C-alpha cells in the first residue's frame, strides 16, 4: 500500500466487520419490533400501574403478621407435596431410561423408532405440569395420585432427553469391546452404555426432583393434592395471614430441596 493510500485508509482494528455490525443492529431492531408488537397485542391497561404500589403495600399490610397458629394444619399437606415430587420423579426415571435409548440415534432401531421416541419426548415436555394435573384429575379424580402422575408425565421427557443426549455422546470403545464378545443388545446397553451415562442420570434426576418439589406446591390448585390446596383455599377466603404462612413454608421447603440437590450433585460430579 502506498503512503498516500495508507494515510487515506488507515488500518484500524475493528471488533466486527461492517456486515456483522449491520446484522447486529437488524437483530436489535427485530427484537424491539417484536416486543412492541407483543405489548400492543396484549392490550395492557396501563392505568392499573398508577396505584399498583399502593395495592401491593395494602396486600403486604394485610398479610402481616403471619398467622403461625395455622402452621400445624399445613405440615401434613407439605409432607404430601414432597412425597408427590419424590414418587413422581422415581416413576419418571423408570420410564425415561427405555425412552432415552429409543430416542438416541446410536441405540434406536431405525428412523421410525427414533421419530417415535422424539415425539414422546416432545409430548411430555410440551405440556405443563399443571395441565397434566388437570388431565389426571379427570382420569383418577382429585388427590395425590393425580399429582404423582402429573409430575411423572412431565418429568419423563425432561430426563429422557438429557439421558438420550448423553447416550449419543457415549464412548464407542467399551461398546465395541462388549459387542466383540458376542453380547446381546441388552447386555451392551447395560454394561457398555449405562455406566457411562449413570452420572448424568443421577445428576439430572436430582435436579428434576428439585424442580418437582416447587411444581408440586401448586398442583393443589387443580385438585391434584399437596400444599397448593391450602394455599388456594386461603386465597379464596382472603385469609392473607394464612397465605403468608403457606408461602413461607413452601419457601423453606424449596430452599432445603435446593441445598440437598446441590450437595448430591456436588458429590457425584
């Protein structure tokens, strides 16, 4: 480059090329447009924001002080909530393992079985736990059984998806060594693949159980058992001091489950 050209066009380091900069601004513009469109489509009554802080302060005043005498009445439903989460997670583990092998490309029989496995994963994960609760309340009637089934139906897709991804990333060396001995398909899966994905299965199960403890706390809203029934009843009766006790109890349980989950996952990592 000549001296004149170098003076007119100095080599300046740029983090992004002009094309990348333009693309970034286009993404920002698209996001702003989508946000504005969503806000306008929702027809939000902005006038309610004027006294929202007043309403929130009034609600907090009605909640205080907590009605601690109500605490003994919610201990049994609180324990029931933990049981719903635990049993639902355990059932999900049992069903998620064969589904994971069905949905993994390197262990499924063919393209059709892979599509079936992936379809089941999507069906499980695309329906919220509360919606599953409504479905199973209609099937089994109100009670904790519907809650357990709802937690299991939601969790099986979550667990199977992550385990299937771990199966696809499993080392082929041990699998080929076991296959060379004439072992059957079940033995190859049990000895060659399962030990490799077991840490993922355990860690994911504990993490999902932690999530299920929180989700089980609202299943009572649809009649699927647990502490949510007491919370729903207290809200409907405008007994806000009882609502605060229930919320605090749920908070304590969630904190404890989070701590237990972190400790267990730390031990297996």
